[in-house]
C-alpha cells in the first residue's frame, strides 16, 4: 500500500510534449552522422574503414568536442523519457514499449547493416591493393569468421547499452520500493541531486564519479563500445551516470528552467577547459609524453567536467531557444532515429569513392553530407514515416499535406 502511494505521489502530471528535449535528442542523432562522416579526415588516426590523404587538426578538435557530450546527452535524455514512459504506462507497458522500439531495431538493424558495413570495411582495404577487385572484397568479407574483428555491434551498440540500463533501472526501482518503503533514502538522494543541479559549481561534483568511470578506459576519451556483446563495466558506469541524471531530472522537471538559465555558463566553462585539455592531448600525441596515473586523473577530471558542462549547456540551450512546438523540429525528431540507424554504410561508401579525388577534406566532407542527408531523409519519408517501420520507431503518423 505504501509503495503504491509513493508511486502515485511521484507520478508527474500529464505534461505536454517536451519539445526542447525532442530537439536535443534529434540533433544529437544527426551529429552522429557528421561524426562518422568526418572519421576519414581526422588528424589522429582511428581504426576506421577509410583513411583519407587529406586530414585536419581543426576538424579533429571539433569532433573531439562533439564526442565528449553527444552520447552522454543522448543517454541523459533517454533516462528522462524512460522514467516518463514508466510512470505514465506502468512497468509492463514500459518493457513492451522498449523491446519494440529498441530491441527490434537492434536485431533487425544488425542483421541488415552489419554485412554491408563489413563488406565496405574490407572493400576499402582491398581497393588499396593493386589488382584487388570487387569479387575479392566479397570473398574476404564473408569468409568465416563472419563476425570479424573490431566491428561487432557497429554503431548500434548504444541500443544494446540502453537495454541494459533500462533493465538495471527497473530492477533498482523495484528493490528501492521494497527496501526503502518510507522513501527516506530517496529523499536524501533527491536532496543531493537538487543541491548539485542548483549549485553553479555542480558540474565539478558530477565530474568526480564520472572521471572514475573513465579511468579504466584505454584511450583518452570514451573507448569504442561496439566490439563485443560482453558489456564493459566502465561504459555502463559512464553512460549510467548520465542516464541516472536524466531519470532524476524527470523527477524534478522544474530544474529544466535552471538549465535554461545557466546554459551559457555551462558552455563557457567547458569551452575554457578545452584549452588545457587540448594541451594535454598535444603532449600525448605529438611529444609522445609517457602519461602516468596522476596525469590520467587530471586529464579525465577535465574531460568529465567538459562532458557535463556541454551536456547541461546543450540541454539548457534547447530549453532556451527550442521549447516551443515546431513542425520542422518535430519531423526531424521523428526522422533522426531512422537516419542514424541506416547512415553508416552510406557515409562509408561515399568516403571510399571520394578517397582518390585530389581535393581537400573541406570539400569531401560537405560532399558526403550533402549527398547522404537528402537520401536518408527521403528514404525516411517514403519508406518509414507512414509504414509499419515508422510505427515501430516512433508510433503512427497521419499523412497530411503539411509536415506532420
């Protein structure tokens, strides 16, 4: 009886659509297309299908900045909407909803997209070998072991981690309702959360546990999480902190106004901290600095602070400038999921075709984006929006003469 009372007390009033968060989530998805399209042109070499001869330091810094907050912001928003759906519809409906919209696209998307990405990865390599042809690429791509090395869940890894976090959230919530029947522990956690978000220095407090999650990672940022079905604890903790913050933000949605008022401050703090952290990166990559554990602690404290500053600033900026209903943003919010799911083979293929062209990255990258985004958006409108695929991804949409 007590548990049910607490649930009803925590259940928010029926709210209008969170237009700003929809827009922030959509733009985070679209930034993923930019990030993957930019990979061939980064100054620091990453294990990618295409390495172009024209690479840029400035583009690398831009992508580094985007990478520091894009997926954390997405997981925070996912936590917010997860609690919204669970409180509104109940646990059973929440589980069905998440399995349909997350597990279904993960399984079907991987079956369709993984062979394409693997083929393009191999084709890109054999094209650089004199005499290699398309047939050799097909044979190499689909010769066992089919899973290959380093491709795994490809860019769909975030759906897998979302499912894990949903499971943990439901489980922890159930345990909390059983153990903390009077809600006293929850009140203490609420007080801590409110203190952090109300404080102007709250991002520094949030950075400490986040940096601890980053320390076990091998690189100088968030490692790739796509290479195994065995979840990595560091990734679960890192993204779990942001997911949990989104979950708690839904408990106190009035705090969105605080983020709206402080978005400039949060962005400014992170922007300023980019200078020392890029200096540390210069030592690492250019001077081959032998970084010890103390160096990594300082680096990841900076990195975690930058992540939180940009995440909260990102959400606050959307709350400030995009909080009103907008048909175009609503359409892009619906389309962004599909665009992100299917974009990777297209941008890799375009980068392979442009690799031999004697032009700079500043022309190649816009060409890739200008060629891929209209195709992706058109495929969504024709094949997804008013079809069964669209019902799975975002629910039914009614066809009208206007953008809907």
